[in-house]
C-alpha cells in the first residue's frame, strides 16, 4: 500500500441519488448461514468488499461451493456436517466479523482449523470469544492464552451455555449463537446493552428458531437451517459518510436509496436529528430487514452529548460523527465508547490525531472524545492508519478543507466500500 491520494474540495454541493453498497454485517452472515444450511442460498446486493471476500475464501477452504456473479452470490449449502477440515490456514484478512463468527461455527465442527488475519487482526482481542467457546467444551487456543491470532480450534460436541456478555459486542454474541445452534441443549445469551441483531434475524430467515425475552436470547441446539434468498440492504455505515458530507458541504441535497434501517443500527440517524440535521427518512414497507430512503440537505448543526445505550447502534459511525461535530456549534462529547480502541485501529487515537492535522479542535478522553465546533478545516497530509472508516472520514473532510488533503493508504477503503470514490464523484459532478 503506501499510496497517497490527493483530494480537493468540490466546486459545488452534493446533489442527486445514490444506492450505497450492501451491508457488510449482513453480507458476512448470509455467506456463513448459507454455508451451513441445507440447499442453495442466493445473496442479492452482496458487498464485494475485501472483508466479505475473506469470508467467502474461508468457506471455500472448508469445502463449500460459492459462486460470485456480478450482482449476486450463490452458496451451495449441504448442512453443518458438510464442512471439511481445511488443508490450509483460514485467512480472515482485516475482518473481525469473519474471525469471530467463524470461531463460533468451527467450535462445533469435529476437526482442526487455524485462523490468522492481517497485522490489525493480530492485535484485536479474541479472549472475549475464546472464553465462552471454551465453556461450550471447544478446544481453542491462541497467542497470549487464547487472546490473539493465530488461533487454533479443534471443535467437537458442545454443551449449551448460559452467558452474560461482558462487552456490548454483536460479534461475541453471534459467535456464541453460532456455537449454540450446534450444541446439545438451549443456549442463553444475556445482552445488557442491545447490539446489532442481524444474526438473530438471519436464523429466522434460514428457517431456524430463536427467541428473545427482555435482554436474554435463547437458541436451541442441533438446528437444521434451510438455504434462503437474501436481499442485502444498503449499508447504513457506508451511507453515514454521504449523510455527513451532505450535511456539511454547502448547497447539498442528496437521497440515499434502500438503506438498511434495522433499529439496532440507526444511532447515526438519531444523532443527526438531535444535532438539527435537515433530514427525512422514508421507510419502504416490507418483511425482513427494514429499509428506506434517506434524504439529507446542508444543515445548521448543534453540538450534543453521545453516550450510553446509543453507542452500540453507531459504534462504526463515530469517526465520521467526530468530523460532523467539528462543524456543529458548541462542544460535542462522545463517551462510553472505549470499544473504539479495539477496532481495526485505535479509532480514538486515529480520529483525534488525523482531524487535528486538519485544524479540528478535538481531544481524546478515556472513553471517547471532546470536539469543539465550529472550526474551518485546512488541507494537510493525513493517514488512514490502514482503517477503511478513518480513510473515508478523511476523504469526506477533504470536501470542506480550504486546500487539498493528501490521504496516505486510502486503499484501505476497499475493505468495506470499493467504489467509494466513484460514488462520491456521482454526487459532486
Ligand atoms: C459487527 C459488530 C461490531 C462492528 C463491526 C461489525 C458485526 O463489532 O463494529 O464493524 O457484524 O457483528 P463488535 O461486535 O466488536 O462491537
């Protein structure tokens, strides 16, 4: 990598309509469920980003037939038992979701497998998943007592567990549910803070059973899932970059079409509304995951405080929310977001360091950041830290800087949004 991209302010505001690519979390899960279900799964609007391609490559190494067509992916599933011991290590690339959810699937498979990823994955905590999987009876280990990749798993028969999540993490919850689907008995996961529920929804979509009572999710073991037709909604985490861009670039008015509006993911909409964004959300009726269109205009923004239970519903949007806050009147406080430190990079450090270079008044705290607006931003040389969401945040910042922004390692954006710059161009030309 090491490429440096020059980005300059557009001559006019953002205008027009756009359909952002498919949701990353849902695309991963559709391949995973398709691989363990019986029958063909067709995934429409699959996200062809590097992370989701890592998931496909891992399941191919487990013997699953997966075809990639231009606009869809087909997975020929033959049930849990059809997964085969891989002859190679399973490389999850930069993807935390692939790594953690695969651990749940592999823990119930009676063979040996090894998971590795890139430099960033090697630093991300895995004990949060290996600990509960050991309680199921899986032989799983990794560097530093099971906390880091490479991870080695010898799966086998599992006994259902009851487990209270120590961190608000959909990846940990999902790994437990995927093991629970294969275990003997009823697995219960207690989720003190609500996190994205795509796994639960997909279990139902694939003909399985799952229940939720208050903060407890219950899943019966030894379930046989059936292949399904999955329509992946646009990723609200990708839409967030254009929502922010339209709000802060003068003379903008855009519509983002068919965006996923799952209530566990829409924290960004709530935050932007509270900040005073000129926005309209029009939900399209239908079954399955909620979707709709989001219309956004240039807005006068006010600072707010963001924390508590809202955090899991916008955790991936915090880098771009920090940028939004630089253009809001007053002091924005983001708290209760320590999880940012263990994402693709330490996103508190990355956001604060890079936005400061552009002239933002932003300070890191132990669990978030404090941003004083409204500040005009200037061009500078900045770095994505190899993190797709930091790269896109900086690219959006370049739309309002007085001189060009040079983004080093902008290629990282391909992890979740390979056609990001093409889509941006559609709105500014
Ligand atoms: C994801 C869950 C979140 C999120 C990640 C995708 C998922 O991670 O940050 O980008 O697909 O389950 P955590 O579960 O670690 O919070």
